[in-house]
């Protein structure tokens, strides 16, 4: 094996180990499930619970347009990811300590603040990772690396969910142990990633205003990027759907903790089974994976609507099965969109394309906060029908994407 091949193989292993750790941590600190339960158990009130997903998702995306410029001023860019991972570990540790020492609205405020710090650090990792991956992992292996890490992490989260379901460890204790483990995982991932063998990049220094103009210049000139962003915006439906499916179920018999275990199991099992498969398929055609994921989401959401009319949610298995299908679709979107964007750009434009994409999607995710208002005015089923339309349209448009 040549020296270059050995370096590439070593880098792939570092990527898989680091990504597996952070993705496992993501599952243990899921704002829609774990943190929502934590705030409820602390008596923090619905206002703070309602801020969890917008702060976590949009906070991780919106700053990237500005942080990308600073990324381009560093020759070895893995250090941005290392710093971001370490800060995320400290932020999760803070969330755990707040949960052990505070209650009520003060706990809500401190946890949301810690989550904000976590989200900003995550934005730094996100905008730097695609650039570093493009330099250190060969194109035919990128989807496989991401998919393998997703499956490894999902197995760990699946065990966490099973422990929650069967009460092997007292549930409150288990949640806090999971938070401390997640903190450790981000810290160890940062340490691992620091050993990545990365070649130096060219330094490009510009003021923020000119950088923003340049970035949006890419957007106006690249029709394929525009189409990809339309697809990605529409397929956010796969990420937004789960809370509305839970509302649609109108289950009043299971406790919040038992629901937490079942939903964590369904979500992680979907990721575990589909991650590596979607990754390999994305290496062949990321646009096709986006299309299939959008159409699969459409089918499962329509079945969910039919189940509400037929009373199928009275069965204990129906909601987990639907959530499993939607999460398989979401995993396909998540992996394929990452691979597609990395392949669409080159070394000079990759950070810019990532920042533009994530900033625009951050705004879209903030706008999805209006779905809650729509649900109050027109009902949850109307929201789910809207998500059906988004998934279907996103899947159909994906067929027209060029495979970079």
C-alpha cells in the first residue's frame, strides 16, 4: 500500500471514530426527546421547551455565513472542528450540571443558554467539516464514511433507548448518565480529530461584507446550487414531521418516559439500519437518494394520516413504525445532502457553499416554527398534509438534480 493510500485509510478511520462519537452524542442529547423530557421534569414550562428545537437547529446553521470567512484564514482547518467539538462537550456538561442543581424557569433559562453555546459551536464544526472532509477523504468513500459513523452511533443510541424502555437503570439517573457520556464523547472526538493528517489550504482574507457579497454571488451564478437548496428546503419536512406525528397520535395512556424510550428506539434503529446503506447509495447517486427519501417520507406521512382516521394509533406499534419510516427517510436526506454539497463544490468554494446552504436552511427552519400556529388554527392534520406536499415536491425535483 502506497504512503498516500495509508494516509487516506488512516484519515477515514479518524473521520469514522470522531463522527461516530459526535453522532452518538447527538442521539443522547436529542432536543425533541431527551432535553424536552429534562425541562419538563425540572418544571421549566412550555415556553422553554418550545425554544429547544429552533435554538438547536437554527442556531447551528445561521452563524455559518459569518464563521466561514474566518475558516478561510486558516491553513489547517481541522482545528476549527476540534475547538467546536470541545466547546460542545463543555456545553453539554453544563446542561447536565444545571439539571442537577436548578429547577423551574431558571433551569430553563440556563439550559437554553447552554444549548445556544452548543449550537454556535456546532455551526463552526459544520462549516469546517465539509471543507476538511473534501481534503482528507476521497470522493468515492465520503458517503460510506458518513453512513458507517451514523450506523455505529445509532447502535449506541438504540441501547440507550432500550434501557429507557425496560427500566434496567432508574430513568432519571440514566438520562443524566447519558448527558455526561455525551459530554465525554464530544471531548474525545475533538482529541481524535486533532490527529487527522490534513494538507494546508490556501489562505484567503476578505472583509465580512465582501465575503457575503461573494458568497451570494455564487448563489446567483450557480443554478444547480439554487435547485439543490430548493430541494433541501422542501425536504426539511422529514426533520419537522416527528413532533406533529406524536401530536397526531393523541396518546394519553403511555407516560412521557415510556414514550421517550420507544421513540428513541425507533429513531436509532432507523438510523442504524439505513445509515450505511444510504451512505453507499449516495456515493453512487446522491440526487437519487434525495428523491427516494422524499418519496418514502411522503408515503409514510400519508399512512400516518390514514391511521389517524382509522384509529390505528390505538395500537402500541403503529406510531413507532411510522416514526421508523420517517426517520429512515430523514437519514437518507441528511447523508445525501451532505455528500451532494461536498461533491458540488470544490476546495475553493466548499466553505462558501456550505455557509450559504446552512444559512438559508436555518431561516427555513425558523419559519417552520409557524407550523405550531397553523396546527392551533387549522389542526395537526393540516400541518401533516403540508409536510406531505413538501416531501413529495422535494422528492420529485430531486430527480432533476445533476449528480456531481
